[in-house]
C-alpha cells in the first residue's frame, strides 16, 4: 500500500516555504485552501511569479510503519530523514503562476 503526497516548495519575494499535501499537485488550485500555502501567499507584497517545485513520493506503509497521511506528517516533523530513508520519489515537476496581493486566485502560466 502506498501513500502519495506532494512536497511543494514555494518561492517568492526571495523567500521559500515547503507545503506538504496529500495527493498529486498539478496546479496552484490543488494548493488553495491549505493554511501554510494561504499564509505564504498573504505575505507576497508585490506582483510575483511563484515557482512551485513538486516532488511526489510513494510511501510504502509497511516499510514506513504509518497508517495514513497524518502519520506521514508526524514522521516527517520528527525525523528529517524520513522522506529520504523510507520514501521513493515517483515524479518531479514544476509550474509557475502569477500572483499579486489584489488577486483572489493565481493565474497559471
């Protein structure tokens, strides 16, 4: 059994943050609604191009000894080596979208 999750690294205004969400992120819409994403976007002070580097992992639950996505997040927070030791990268992609503080949503490029 595998748990797929996305580690999305957001960069704007010289800052970066990582947002870990369940499933496979294909556009900014897939990140909308997650607190860490929303908090980061609220701090963007000028019109920006947001770079999102996405790494998706397939995590073998038996090997990783986890029961769900919440457990994956707990393991990641407790052991910085969890992803590299227990998960296999199954895909990598990136996309950009335009964002400004006056926008209610991003625009895919």
